C-alpha cells in the first residue's frame, strides 16, 4: 500500500472527533427545536385556556346580571322623572315661602255643576297628619269656577304628596251636597283639578 494514500493517525483521530462533535451538535439542535415546539404548543394552550376562562366568566356575569332582581333600596320617588332634581324632599314652610317647586307649580282649578250657581269649598285631607295637617273648608266661589292656583300646603313635599288629597265640596240650596276628592300627586302630574257635578235635589218633606 502506498504510504501517501494512508492518512496519518493523528489526522484520522481529529476527523473522527470532529464528526462526533457535529453529530452531537445536530442532536442538541434537534432537541432544542423539539423543546421550542413544545414550549410554543404549551404557550398556545395556556393562551386558549385563558381566553376560554375569560369568556366563561363574562357569560356567567352577564347571566347573573340579567337574573339578578332590581335594586329597591333607593327611594322610588327620588328617581321619579317627573320630580325636579333636588325637590323630592323639600317641604312647604312659612319660613321660606315660595322656596319649593311645588309652590311654583301652577295648577288649573275648574269646577262646573248642573244647575250652576253652587258654592265651591275645598280643604286638605291628609293621611299623614304628622307631616301635613288636615284643614278646614275654604270658600272658593260659585260654579262655574275656574282659577289657577299653586299648592302652598304646609309640610307638603313631592314624596308625601301621594298621601294628601284635596276635597272639593259643592253646596246649593235645595240640593244635596256633592263631595269629590283629588290626589295631590296626580293633580301635580296633570297640572289640573277639575270635575263636573250633577246636583241632586233633596227629597221634599
């Protein structure tokens, strides 16, 4: 065999070691690729799990919000859109005349009767006398009666106006007295108190 064709032993050993290093590096690269792929899959699974949990939480919260009963703790009157802001609990007082929206609210009063000429009286009838007092009858005029008046009833507020009534009484000689009552809160909403009275003759003795 020609000596020039046979590589020297140290050179052959070096080549073998370099081949081993290459194989080792290739294995390390393959493992790193596998690890990277596993890490990517793991991150994707974690992200999808987080999205699923968030959507599940939002769905459950929306269901709870639709099923939950309304909050009745706050006062109904304070949220009434027909009540001016800040006026729900302001009451009419002699110390501050004209200081409430109730006193500045003008109501049309109109009463008619058949036959006409009946005398018209009005008074306050309250189911909360500790806040609004009952009053005696006050003469207004004769039918047909029409006027514009405000509610200057002492102690009256928007909150308690549902518990207060206006009593209208018509009196005419030879006829029976006619009485009707009107809720103050309803009169405020309608901006009017009015009615027609059919007078009934008294039985002749």
